[in-house]
């Protein structure tokens, strides 16, 4: 039965993009009666832009999602057509896995996972408004005339809130090409006191591969022995995608045996990860590209004044690159396949909002694309977002109880950032229904925690993208340790089955035990720990160590090799932990704090941090201001 006032759903999720899918799955897996509403069920988890997952810091987030019991990692592994490890020549803390996915297989598999999930109800409708009562959310209204009620609502609308697409001066309503725009939901949010602003993003043209001259481009094949996103050394259970053989003589990739997933006899989309990888290709813009763009700059929606929203700093359009980096003679472009069963190619780096005829000229100015046939034009899209300082650290809005935001509505960009928020929102919506304390990830334990803390503490005025440099404790956040950092949370919330939970606990114990033992085991010149820190390997360790999974061995060696640095980071975390625990009373009057600078007072009143640690991370709030606040709290409680 559709949720009624007398029998409401526990959780309604509005939007089935990457945030919505993870939010709905997390809530349903925690036993919540969950509805996932989307305007088009056939575009669930659609990769509207580049069909890739991972990259710098983003790959870390995907592994964290897997550690928390989410779906993105395994969905990526089973539908990827190329794997590459980025920053492989650098330290493990900043190395990042990336995968190019088959965009259709990715969305088909995710849709199937949702369909088979207990406690889940998929429903096709466009949400037109939210229902409120006494400062609480009560449900949603739809364009089909159905009102659906729930105890909590998670809004994950992506680029669809008053979405407006631009190709030159041509404007079309829609959150992405070929899809609708949510025109009335923004008004409903404003009625509740939520302030909305505009952001902009964009996507490049797609071309037919048969019209591309790949012979003048540089081939970029996938890694021969790819690092996968999910932690299969703890996923060796019959209900998971793979069986992991126990032979210690084989590495992880060789020990993965493809196991056909069954859902009442139906096979999910996907294949053996790393098999039959497809190449990407690299080319460059040139002088002719620059000439065409600069001569037509004012016809761009961006530079012609048609777009008011702020675009992504770290993924600019090609015309923005030409203006901002005028001293660069050329810019790299990557041609990336969109799937195994299509000849459609994505031109990474050539996003634009130029008119169609200018797009054609730009395309044909690039080596290898002289005769390229465009299948889909590039465009920019503007959309509403809510400044994220209006939400709590657990993603519930301050204005409306029971209403949660996740994904691009909070000002982020990227599938991974959205999915990480979605999972946290789903968990917290479930905890809200249960009447339990909210789940807040710390900056020292995850990139997802850094992401959310940055958003709710500082806000954003451009699409937020995660980088390793944003995390002050990034040495603690290497991608291989995600399960050790976050697995216990997943176990506590019931996001892992008992079999995997047992293996995660055993893995945590093994890493701790062996990290200590390495400081005792004899090795050339002293102890094995010192030997490794001098550049040695783990060969002097016993056969028991070498029988551990590759993931476990790698994490032990990482902790031993960087012991001094990691110990220093942990001491810093401990030093700051006391202010993380000092809560700022709701409605605290900063005007009564003697000596507090006006700038600090104004910013603290605007952002309303919930802890002293959050206050310390607001730009313009000095250590002296934090000391004054601490004294004020002590005297207040004396």
C-alpha cells in the first residue's frame, strides 16, 4: 500500500541518481519501509556525464562506500570496461583507483539491485512539493495527484531543481538532455524557509567512434592487474558476486572466480572485473581550436551572459580553459568509450555551452576528430541548490525536522560525492525513525566525513569536488584502510551481513596484531619494522603473514613503513579531539562573548556551528576566538 497518513513509509527518497540509490538501499537494509521515487525508472543511476567512477580522492570515497555496506563499488567493478590506478608513482596515501564503466550496464545493474532489495518500493512519479506540519516533513505531493506520506524524506534531486540547459542562446528546461525539470519543488522548499541559489555544470559532445581517426591519438590501455573498488577478501560469501579461493599463491585478481548472481533465477548485468578492457585515447586541442573559441566567445552561454550559476572550478568548459589558461598552447582531451555494446564516445575535457555550429568547428579542429560525427551536442545546465550551511552534520535540514538533503542539492559535483552523502543520509533517516542519535563521520576517519564537514561548516559557492588535499589527516585515509576505519560502523547499523562482519573483525585484528609483531620480528640489521622503513620488504616475515590476503598484507606494510608519520597524525587527532566533543548550545548568543571580533561573531551567527571544532574551521574565526568561546562555555557551565 502507498504510504498514507495512518501508515506512512519510514523513508521516502526523492530522486534515483547516485545519492538516491545509496540512500534508499541504506535505509531499506536497516529495515526501514522505504520508497524511492523517480521521474523515470528507466534512468535510475544514469551516468549523465562521464561514465567513470573514482579518481583522486573520489576513488577513496568509493572504497569508503563499500566499507559502509554501500553498492557503488561492486556496481562499478562488475560493469567497468577499464581500470587505471592514478598517481601510481606517488605515495599510497594519494594513489587513487579509477574505472571507466559501461554506462548502460551500470544503470541496469543498479536498478536490478534496487528491485530485489527487501523493504524497497520503486515508484515512477515527479515530486512536485513537500508536505509539512508543525515544522516537520510529512510526505510528498506528485504531479500525478498522489500524496505519499513518510516519517522522513531525503531529497536527492541532482541537477533537476528548475534545471535549465544551455546550448549557445538556446535554452531548454531539463535536468539533463532528454529529461524533465522539477519546476515546482523549489517553491515548496522555499516555503519551508530553505534558501536556494544557482550552480552550473556541463558535459561535452558525444561522437560515433567509426568517424574518429584513432591512429593519430595516444592509446591509454587499462591496468593489466587492476585494483578493484570493493573489498573482496571479506566478500567471499555465496550471496556476493564472487567466490574467493583460499590459495595464498595467487593474488586477488587471479583468485576472483566469476559467480552468476541470482535473483529468483535472474542474472544481474555485469562481467568479471578487469576482463577484456577497452582502451581510452588521448589527443590535444591546438591553435585552430583556440582561434575558433576566441572568435566565438560571446556566443557561449557562459560568456554571453545567459548563465548566472557558478560553474565547477576543477572541471571548466573548454572556453573557460582558453580564457583562464591563455598561456597554455594546448589542452589534453581523452576519448573514452561509453560501453561495450555501443560505438558512442565521450570527449573528456571538451565540455562547452557554445552554439551547435561552433561546437562542430571546435570538434573538427582537434587532431583525430577532423571528420568526427556528433551524436549528442555538448550543453551546460543550471540548477537550484541549497547552501549546505542550512543542514546539520548528519544531513538533516535545520529548517524542517525529518527532511534530509544529499548530493548536488548540497552543492557538490560528482557521482562519488553524491553517493557518499546519500549513504549517510539514508543511515541517519533510519536512525531518526528509530529515535537513535545521528551518525556523524569525523574528518580523521573518512573523506566522506571531510566532505560533509566542509559543506556544513564552510558552505560552497561553486560545485564542490573532493581532493586529497582537503583532508588534513590524509595519511590516515589511504584507500586500502577504508574497511578498517569504517567497517565497525557498517556492522553497528546492520549494513553488513554476519559473514562479512565476522571477516572484517578478523581483518582488523590481524592488521593490529601483525603491525605490532613487525616491531619484534628479527630482520637484517635489527627488527623487521626498521628494516622495512629503511626500504626493505616483508620477505623475512613468516609464512603465516604471506598467507594473509593481499589487502591485509598491504595495509600492514603501509602502517609499518609510515609508522612515524601515522603516529604523529594520531597524536594530532587526539590533541584536537576535546574540542570535537564540545557542543555549542543551540541558539547561543555570540554577542555576549566579550572580546570576540565582529568578523568572527558575524560568521559564527551565519554558519551556526554545532561544535567548537566546527567553529575553528570557519574561515575568519581565529584560534584566539576559539579560546574566548571555550572560556565562555566553561564559565557558563560553572
